[in-house]
C-alpha cells in the first residue's frame, strides 16, 4: 500500500509545465493493438488518433534515453472475458493473431519492454501490473514516474494507472494520447476523474518539454 497519493500529487505540483523529462521517468504505452483500433474486434472510436501523439512521445523518451514500455492484451482463444465464455467482450487480442499485433503505425523502439497481460484463460486483467513482471521491470530500471497513454481510457488505462498509484509511482496521464470505449458516453471522462481522485495528474503531451 502507498501513502496517500493525493498528498503525493500536491507535492509534485512544483514540477510545473513544461515538464522536463528526467531520470526515473518512463513512458507506458497501453494496448495499442489492431483489435482496439477502428475496424478491430473491439475498436475504440478515434483510437488511431493517438498513434501520432504516442509516436512523438516515444521519440521524446528515446531522445532522453528513457525507457518505453508497451503493454498488450494477450488472451488465449477461449478467454473468460469473451462473450462465448460468458464474458462481456467479443473475442479480441488472441495471442499471436493479427488483432493482437501492435498497430503497424506504432513506432515502438527495438528495446521497448513488452508486457503481456490477460494470458490466464480463467482471469481477466485490465491492469498492466496484474500477474505480470511490470513492477519488477520498473524497479530494476529505477523508474519512479510514469507517463501513460493508449487504449482504452475506461479499462486498461484506468486500471494500470490505479495500480501504479497503489505501487507509489507518480502518474501523469497524457489526455490527448488516450481514447475510451465509452459503453456509456461519460465513461472516459469518469475514468479521468477517478484517476485524478486517486492522485494522477492529467496533462497534455504538449506540456512535455521537447
Ligand atoms: C481492454 C476491454 C477488454 C483494454 C482490454 O485494453 O482497455 N478493454 N480488454
Ligand atoms: Zn481484453
């Protein structure tokens, strides 16, 4: 358990815009996979619009020698989250299929760390921290502050951010680098509010100093 992240967020306010990236910062790219893009099995409206934004973040982190981590939804063929198994979603991101591949237009560096989640047939995992090596990877890299973008705001971004805050990371959500499923039209906005209430700071990528 972490100390009150809202307090932590208040302490971080001196780090005002533009944000100068520094050692201990890392970029987390959440689930930028074909199935979450328009035309995919679980396509997020305007999901493709985050690609250029995230690509420029990747370039920025690379230029500063800072780590880039990409999570991916990586389900077995009969995953419990699929409707045919009684779950809420159409089949999506089945491991080693086209739908599970990262978007072709996503420019992941060759040394990016890839974190697969949702691999247990009996268990869903929206958070990149759930049953993965993400926490171990971040601590071994000395990461303290996470900048997060990707899909979808109201599921995997939300849950990854909440777990990161629980694990005592400072978290900056890149609001122009996320899009929501919005089963209810307000879900994305509610998710951003929930992340803020938990101590995340919501910024725009243009707030990052070049
Ligand atoms: C996600 C629904 C189902 C996500 C994953 O990446 O946000 N959403 N599986
Ligand atoms: Zn999934």
